[in-house]
C-alpha cells in the first residue's frame, strides 16, 4: 500500500510567514503549500493547509501562474486557524463538487488557549462542516495512514512520540466530558512524498514532534533515506535543550535537506543552518522546491 512512488514532484509555497527578499508575494502567519505529484499513472495537485485567509494565497497563486480550479484535493495538517481558516475562500475559487478534504476525525473539536486571554484557535468563524460541504468540500476524516495518490501518503495520527517531544511548550486546551483538559494535538498529521530514491516529509506545525513524525514516515514506507523535511517545526517557544535534541536526532537519521520557517523560530533556524549549511533553506511565500 505504501510502496508506490512518484516520478517527480513540485512543491509551491503558496503562503508562509516570510515573503522572501525583493518579491511581490504576500506573507501571513500561517502555511499553505501546493504539492504537484506525478507518477507513472497520474498527476495530481494537493493543497496542503490553507493559511488563515484565502486572499494572500490567491494573490500568490496568481503570481505563480496557478489556477485554483486545478486543485484536486485538500489536506489539513491540524485544526489551527493559521492552517485552516482560508478553507471556505479557497473552496469558493476551486468551484468543484466533492473536493476531498483529508483531516483527523477530531479536527472540529473545541480548541482554546487561555494565555494571555481566552480565545478559540481551532476551526473557527464559519468553518463549520455544513458550510464547507455546501461549497464542495467532501470530508475524508481518518487517523490511519493511507495513500492520497501514488507516491504521497498521510502519516495518520502520530501515536508514538519521542519522550522529549511528548510535552508541548504552548498550553493548549480542549473541552471533554464538560471539563477543560490539556489538548495533546493528536490531530497533527503530515504527508510523506515517496520518490524512487528516498522520502520527503511535509509537515504543517509538527505539534507531534518532527523527530516522531519523521520516524513514523520511515516506518510506514520502509524507506530510511530522507531526502528532505519541509514545513514548520514548532520550536519557536522551545527550550534550547529541545532544539539541540531535535537536531541531534535528525542528524543521526541523515536527513539530507531542511526547508523550514513558519513556527520553527529564529533560534532553531540558526541552529539548523549551522549544521545543514547550504542544505538548509528558509521557506518563504513563492518558493518552489522540485524533486526529479
Ligand atoms: Fe502554525
Ligand atoms: Fe499549529
């Protein structure tokens, strides 16, 4: 089931916290990538996360010469508003029926923070299941790994986490059985692109821990050659020890290239750059990464 591989892939950064130097792209706190996967049998475009509003994504797509109507399916890495809020606006431009939206079954749960004041940060403001379905979205909610297209797989839920990645620095809460409880972000899922000569891990915020996610990607595909990891690593509020441990473990796994930004944080990015040197690249809106 997880042995098919893609011939080539092209990943467009549709939205990121950084717009790049001397570009006309828009930046916004959030993430959205368009993954174009070509295999022997098919070629599909998968939208990975949708930022916190559709406008900057649509602006950047125009600059990149990409038509939203060519999007075949949508993958939501987790519930956070900076990855999900642009959904309705994008669906309205895709203008198709039955657009598969892949996400974890708990994506619509109540999700709040209290610091510095109570506010919802999950799927909010009109992003109800009914409204999304009205505009052509067709939910495919599952927590198990599965192939979206030949050579591209969901990691599913990351059940086994490395000890040092079990605790999150940010205090996130949910309501369960009428009680306020810590939210462990079990909905955090990533994508694995499998090529003939290795895998690429594509993550949104890595709330499950980027080392734990990468280990699951290796386990699912049986491929230990990791060509790249792309996405946010959520180390922005992490202690230095956690950053160091992450770098140590990813180095041991011989990860070839690192493309990161969003919630990774400046300190962690500097540390990654020191180790990966030219094989570290900062993500920005408009950046295109190709695998041939
Ligand atoms: Fe995020
Ligand atoms: Fe997040």
